[in-house]
C-alpha cells in the first residue's frame, strides 16, 4: 500500500510538487552534512517554492571539499532511503520516524528564508504528530512510505536534472558546478547520480520487499 501511494504521488504533477520538498530537504541535508565532514561551516540552507534549494558554507576553497559537497546533494535522498529501508528490514520502522524528526530539527536550525522555515515547521510538525500520536499501523505505513519516497523520488529528481540541463539557461546545477570544479563533463556527473540513486532504489526495494515476503 505505501508503495502504491508513493507511485501515485510521483505520477501526479501536483502531488509530486508537494512531495518534492521532502526530497529537496534530504538533498540539502546531504550538502550540509558533507560540508561539515570536510571541515566547512554551513552558513545557511534555503528552500524555495519551486522545490529547489541552496546550501551555503564557508571555509577553505579547496577543490576536493567543494566537489564532495556538490556531489552529495542528488545521491543523498537515495542514500537516506537505503538507510531507512535497512532500519525497516531490521525491524525498527518506529525508530526511523524519530530519526527523521532529529534530521528535520538539524536542518531547521540552518534555514535562512521564510518559505523554507514554513516548509520545515510543517514537515517537523507532521513528523512529530505521526511519531507520537498515530496508531502503530499508521506509523509503520508512514515509515515505509518515507523510505519509498526517498528512494524513488531521488531517481526522479536526477531524471528531472538531466531534462533541465538541456533547456536554455539550465547550467546552474550541481552537475555543472562539478564540471567547473573537476573539468569532467556535467553529463558524466548526471550519469553517476543516476547510477547511485538507482542502485540505492534497487537495494532498498530488495530490503523492504524481501522483508514483506519473509
């Protein structure tokens, strides 16, 4: 049932536009986490009404940290979705909801625009309400739905990236930033994003579906 709901959300543009904010939050969290790991200080995260986002950081302007930070965004939802699937398969779907709450709080304190703040407050309120008040069956269903949304939404976001880069003025993506930093064509980075997200989706699907069959 959660998988069917997520597939329907991905297929309906208006629903995907809403759900895309979840993928964007994970995307920007990935940028921020890798910036922190590479010794940079996250100075802010912005979420926009078109479902795009921006994470800024300060620190040494070395190519490797900047490249790792730029690369982290698109794979992040898939990697998080794979981790969520692993938790579910291990029998901890309810713990996953509280981990989501913690991640949302960490992102919220870095938000630097009003629209992003509103999105995060709504997302955090919904996550706490489900984790604290919802019946157990609902909480388990939401945990599965969250994992599927991250896994499949990550793949769709990369497909959208490839499409947007072919349009006039579509050269401001993470793939283009990586191309400037590494001199490897942006299309190669899009392909790598696709391989990582599809790999995560297949791995996460195997973990969750095998658990259901068992």
